[in-house]
C-alpha cells in the first residue's frame, strides 16, 4: 500500500510538472485534483490502456511512435473524466505524457520496482 501511495505521489508530481511546462495542460483544482488525476491515470493505464494497445497493435508495429498517441489518449481520458484536470488537444497530451513518463521513470529509479535482488 505504501508503494502505491508513493507511486501516486510521483505521478501527481509528473502531472504537476506537465501542467507547469506544457501549454494546454492545467490543473485548476490544485494538488487535490492532481492526486485524484494521478490515481485515475493509474486505473486508466491498468484497465483501458491494455485494451487500446491491443486494438492499435498494427499501428504501433507500423508506426513505432504511435504509443505516444495511446499515452496521450489515456491522459486525455483522465482530463475528460476529471473536471479539475484539463488536457487541451493531442499535442498537449503527447508532450504531457512524455513529461509524466519521464518523471515516473525517474521515480521508479529512485524507489525501485519492489523486487528483491539476490
């Protein structure tokens, strides 16, 4: 449970950074909205993203960078579901998903994946 909370906080940090540097992404609801958006993004990535990934697999194989569009769509879906978080357009979603992805990756490096090495 602690790892989930830490990962949600890291995702919220990534969403905050995206809202600060990417035009078209905003969190007018403040940190509360960012935390809810982070948890919602985790749920969307766990449930919706695998289905969308399988459905778009031919495009992803043909156009390798299409995963950026899939990630942007997941961020846009969070923006549609949560009134306190706004993603305005495809490019904002793409750049926002890159920012959130990099912050999440750095957070993953810091906290690890939870598996014992031995």
